[in-house]
C-alpha cells in the first residue's frame, strides 16, 4: 500500500520535524507547503513575489494558489509512485475540498492530528524565533497564525473524522517518543510499518 498522509497540527506542534523524519522512515515525498513557499521567496519566483508579504504577516495565502501548487507537486513522479506526506496543507475547508478532488483517483489514506496544547506551542515558537530568526515567528504573527488555526484549520479535523481517516496523536513528549506514537498510528491505519527491507510492502 502506498502511504498518502496529511499531517495536521498547530504551528510549533513539531509537524515539520516529525514530517521530515516520517518521510525518510517510509521513503515517501515530504511535501511541506511552507517550505515550498519559502523556497519560492528565496528564489524570487513570480509565486514568491505574490506570497512574501502574506507570509511575513502570518496570514494565509489564497486557497486557489495553494491548491494549484499542491496539485502540481502531487502530480510529480516521486509523490505519485512512492506516496507522500503533506505538511501545511490543507489549512482551510476549501483547501480540503480541493484536495479531495486532486486525490479522487488515489485518496489520502491517513490524516494525523498532532495534538499539542496552545501554551506549549507558544513556548516552542519563542525558542524557534530565537534560533531561526523567522519573521513570521514574531509574537504578532504567531498570535495570528494560532488564531487562524483555531478558526480555519481545526474544522478539518471533523471533515477527516467523517471520512474515517483521522488519527489523533499526542504530540507532547520528546521527539523520539512522539515519533514512535506516529509510526504506531500510521501502522494501525495503513498496515505499513516501514519502507522495504522488513518484509512489508510499501504499495
Ligand atoms: P508553515 O511552514 O506551514 O507554518 O507555513 C508558513 C506560512 O506559509 C504560513 O503562515 C502561511 O502564510 C503560508 N502557508 C503555508 N501553507 C499554506 C496553506 N496551505 N494555505 C495558506 N497559506 C499557507
């Protein structure tokens, strides 16, 4: 079975770190929309020019633009053949509906809600701001992103619960502890434990 996974969680939930690790573990594409957009800005592409101010403020990029970026990326060979982990998309209900369309032929098989309380996320983002100097980790931008998460992204949890693909994973603990929980949840949902070599098929 090919893993096609969506990782949901507040900014600072450890989604990016765990996403990168899971992608290696299962040998699937790590599709982080935040990374894609930051690369576009760094390379000063047409998309980068459009999204820079939006991102710096901690606001959300338009749904249509995001959907077309993701559609293009999921159509690439690695994601099509080996599967993928989506990190940062969907973030709104219209994006989730767009993703339902994009994946109609090959549906998402597991959606993980990585649960970390707001207070802990605020502590972690404060530390990341000091270490990485991301403009969108300023206190104002963090406030806006967390508010947007509650307002726009939290409703996706009900959407995926209805589809029967949701797994909730406790994101509090060391990175290793959380990783083990994630692998166990993905195993229960898909039957896949790791990439080849352990007798398990990826496809
Ligand atoms: P992230 O690295 O996922 O926290 O994304 C960083 C920023 O990129 C967000 O605060 C948004 O401004 C923008 N962004 C990333 N993914 C999306 C998305 N799916 N929809 C809208 N904006 C996004």
